[in-house]
C-alpha cells in the first residue's frame, strides 16, 4: 500500500511540476510521468525492505546509496544527461558545492538523501534511541567536515582573474512561437526562429557592452531549421570575434 500511495504522490507532484518543462505530446508526457513515479517509489520501497535489516546508523545509508545508484545508471542512458538531479538545487551553496570537486554531483546527492534518511530514523525511533543518536552524530560529523573543507577551499583558493559573465534566456512565449506555424510551413518556422535568434543576439550585444567577457545562452534558447544551422553558427562566430569575447550557445 505504501508503494502504491507513494507512486500516486510522485505522479501527482511531477505532473504539475513538469508542465511545459518536458516538450512532448500529452500521451508521451503521461507515460514519462508514470515511469518516473514508479522508479522514484521503487527506490524508497527498496529502502523499506533493506534498512530494517541493518544495525544502527548503517540503515540510514541504504536510501542514499540506492538513490545515487539508481540515478547514476538511469543517467547513463539518458539523452538529457543528469538533468533534474537533486544536486543542482545546491548550486548557490558554495561550501557544499566544493564536494563536486571530489565526488562529482553524486556526493552532494548522497549527502542530501542521507540527511533525509537520518531525519526519518529519528522520527521512527525517537531522540532517546541510541541508534538514532549515532545516526545523527555520523551524519553531522560528515556534514560539518564537508562544509568546513568547502569553506577552506574557497578561502585558500587564489583568484587569478575575475571576468563578468552574463546569461541570456528568451521569454516563454518566444520559445513556443514556431509551434503556431503549420508543420509543413518552413518559411513561417524560419521567420519565428529568426525573430528569436535576433532577440538573443541583441541581448547578447547589450551584455558585451556592459563588459561581459562570456555570454551564455540558456539550454534550447536558439532553434533553427537544419539547413539554416551552418549560417547561424557562422553569424555567431563573427559576432563573438568582432567583440573579442566568448559566446556559448
């Protein structure tokens, strides 16, 4: 029952969370949501099967181990890479982010989910239980060590050069403009794409005028017909070379 309810909960949350994020037709969207919910619930189900059989704080290591293993294997065959991983939620936590230098994103994901299983251990066993206390002590020790090491790395690192970096992302309505064209009307799609790409170049030019040395377009910012791709890249190279700066499309 727990597995089924958790699957329903994950499906409900993801169905709302990923609207307009995954650009696929409704049927494919529903299938994606279903399988993502099954995989998510399965990770917690495995934890419920294995964790009670392990002593002390070792039980709290099951959930993070299962989640990291599952995600790593799934991402190996995912054309979108590690998109959506928990670790990206910590992008503004500079001290924690330093852990990626040693473990990649997996150490951050492990630490986050280990925190969850530790809290769950305390809720299940109570604060007076020795196993729960050991679990808290183990997690806290590692967390403090990671944060302290991250803070030290940032403090000790030498800043060789500072550069201004800018990002450019088109508005949502502009991203969907070409969808209003008939599927066979390539000239309409080309006009919609050109309008969006011109907007991207104009905003990039403004960023370079404000001394940006590096301008990055958001993922999927530009779109072109296959026969127009070479021309867009040629224009972009000339655009960046003229300003002696870097443009990441």
